[in-house]
């Protein structure tokens, strides 16, 4: 956890003096996920909504659905604070760090009596790179650790997300 916080801190401090000439206030987009859940890499899909407060700080909500099989499905949702280091005035390539709480929902409605043990607290920590080929379009890759906590046990799940974002 220390390495994630150190990485995030570096990105946030480095981006404090960044320019915001082309910065769009909000972004929304489709997300493809590949997440290691229960020792298996699961493909998933979902969406993301992001609001940039300035050239460094943003808040985002993202959710993904993982269809595992007929009896089990998994949903994840995170609410992340995003710190961005913008490499140049036009923001063509941006590096960022993510940190935030989330929820992990296992097998919603099927196989678990009375919804018992369905909801689990999670924390998302990581970073990524964003390429902005056009002021209204961004392509983003996130690499993070989705830490899921349940009954005193925690699991670390490598989470890769690839997103295409519309910016306005």
C-alpha cells in the first residue's frame, strides 16, 4: 500500500503547477475491464463519469459488470480521487494516480440466501496514462489494485481498464 500512496503523492505534487489550457470539465465513457477475481482473470465492461475540478484534481465514479457464469455475477463500483500530471500545455499525454473507496458485489440475487455476504468494501489504488488525440476524445488505460475486504480477510486483485472518454 505504501508504494501506491508514494506513487500517487508524487503524481499529485508534480502536477500542482500544470497548465489547464485544454482541460475539459467533465468526461464520460465506456470501459473494458480485465480483473483478476478469485484467481481467475475476468473480462468485464462498464462505464465511467469524471469531473475535473482543475488541471490536477478530479473525482470519478466507475462501475463494471463481470458475467462469470449462469449462477454467479460480479459487480464492482469505485469512487476515485484522481491526481493528474499533465506533460505539456495541450495535454496530449497525461499520467495519473487513482485512490478511492469502492464496493464489490458478489453474486447479486443468485445463490446467496437473503443477500448474505453480497456486499464487500473495496479500495482501488493505482495509476495510468491518458492519450488525448482530440480535445473532445481521450483514450485511457488504468492499472490498479482492487483490494476487497471481507470478514478480516483481504484480497488483492489486479485490475486493468481501457476506456474511451468523451470530454466536454
